């Protein structure tokens, strides 16, 4: 069993009693940098995980991801086991993690469409289409596409064109 601080045990115990094991709100005494440090450690240990917050259900938000979307914190099976609660395996299988699909007409949708073309796209082409700077394009590919949406972005160097990024076609 993982060694927990008192604060971590309080967060997990509260989450165990909430619908869908949502870990928010945090204890009143935990604010700012201290909250970020505790939550960061719990995420790293796999005791908590980030999931898209369903704003229609009023789920509390840990951080905002942009375009009006947010992330909430959910206790994992490992987190619940760390406080002595075994996962209920008799229930129906857990649904797959919430995977976001981009809304039509957004810059993220434009990025995905460009990467799914047979020729792919260069950073410069994506910058021209979205108005983003190069670091924003790279961040969107690494964060939104790879981590959040689970898409595998590939790249290759093409003579006369430079580095070209692509996604498998849908």
C-alpha cells in the first residue's frame, strides 16, 4: 500500500464518498502552490487522474484547458486501494475514459484536418492556417492531440518541404 500523507488520505477519502469518485473540492486549508504540489504528487503516483469535467453536470474544475473546457480530478482504483477500498469488480465494466472530440470549425479541428490530408502539413502551413505561433502548434500536437485525444502524430523529413507531420486518416 502506498504511503499517504494526511492530506492525501483526506482527499482520497472524500473522493471515495462522491459520485464518480471526483476529488474536488479540495479541503479548505489546501490552497495555491500547496494544492498544486499535493495534487501533482498524487497524479504522479497514479492515485488521481485528470478527466474532462462535464460542465453540464456541474462537475468541479481543477484547471481550464481552453475553449471553455476544463479538467477535474478523479480518484483511481489505486488511489482508492491506498485507503483500503477495493474496486467493485462485480459491477458493469467501467466505461472507457472520456475522450474529447474537437468541435467543428475550431483551430484544433483545422489542425486535425490538415494532419489527416495525404500530404500532411508543416509547422509553417499550420501556423498560416490557424494564426498560431510555432510553439503553440507543437504544444497542440503534443498536448491536445497526443495526450488528451490519444492521436499518434508522426513526422518525416521530406526533401524540399522540410519536416511534415501527419495523422492516420480517420
